[in-house]
C-alpha cells in the first residue's frame, strides 16, 4: 500500500549533462525523464576530441559553470562566465554513435557554432555538443552490467547515467551536512526531484513512488562518484574529496542483495517512470515499501 512520506520541495532539470541545472516549480515527467518548456533533462551531451562523453568526474570540473537556459519553443541558450551567450539552433544533421556507461545510443550533432563555443570555454579544440532527439536511438538501462537484473526491458534514457530520474531527500542531506565541516548544497548531488518531510535515508525503503498521476519505480540506489566533490558555484573540486569521503564512512552498501554492485557510497534513488504526468513543488509524495 502507498503511504504519504513527504512533499516535493525542489525540482531540477539539467538540459546539458554535467552542466548547471535549472530549479523549476513544475515539470512534465516522461518515460525518458523530466521535460520543462520543451527541453528534456540531460538530452544534450558534450563530447571531447576523442568522441568520449565529457563530464565532471574525469574532465575539467569547470563544466558545472556552464548554465543552460530554456528560452522557449524547446530552445536552449548556453551561458558561462566570460562567454557571450549562444542560443542553440538545434541539431545540424550528422548522427553520431554514443556509448556511455556500456549503454549504446546515438545523437545528432548540434553543429560548428556550438563546438566553437565549447572550445573557447574550455580553452582547447575538438569538442562537440550532441542531442538525443525524439528520433535518436535511446540507451537501454538493461545493457548496463549493474542494472541488467533490476531494470525493465523498456527502461531507456537519453544521456542520464542509467535511469530517467534521480530522487533525493532533504533529510538525508541535512544528516550528511551535520557530519561535514563545510556543508554542501543539494546541487552537488544533481537530483531531479527532492523530497522533504521524511526521515534521513527513509527513501532507501521506497520501492515505488506516486506523485499525482506520476508513478515511479526504484531501480537501484544511486552509487556516488567524484562529481559530488565539485562545488557547483565555483567549479572547483574539494581537496579532501568531501562530501564523498564522509559519505563513504557510513553509506557503503551492506545489503546482501546488492553485494558486489556498488563501489561508492549510496545517496538517492535511480528511478524509472511507469506512468507519465506532471509534478509540482508542494505535491504530496506517496511511497510503497
């Protein structure tokens, strides 16, 4: 049975993977993630000069300072410190194969203007911006080794790591911040939906969630990485690897059913969408445990 566990306190849409997210008051929830003003969450991706996906784990952490804005009709404008804004005019035609976290898909190249903008921002050549369009081949969650026994065959995404949504709770962040010398922001964890009103890490037990008409299914807990150590306001990595170091001290998996699945500490839930709809800040969150 579903029981009320809290309310939606924040909603974030990230138009470009690994770049700054937008805090919004409401969003459409689709099978492939959040959608706001015609723009899908993490359906734009930066590639490096080798064609590999460009992210804050291993590459330049200043990527988090790129601030995509939604400017209507599904268009995105790139903004960043020291850069002139660039409104993207959409995919330019050529289709590229994209392999990310063992999951294969494809994407349309957004063209030389976007590439030149990224080259200037990062100070080196060879970048591309690509888009997972409605016609693109989506990446199937079940292809990832960690998810193959937990995802459904129809679970697929653009350029989110593995699942359509990431859900976290305010209480879990508060619990972590009490243990840190310098508190961190929820933006460090890059969620889509943040829940308030529950107990710390109560979300670990939520198998299914319902918000209005939306029905979500927890696929796996979220295994955390070095991306969490980048300050979202400065683009600088924490020298002591916080908050990851502290999370490792008490959030390493101990459940037998997940043995061998996770190397990093757990914070938040990777969720698939079983029924689409709209979510708004303030909505009641129901969970089935």
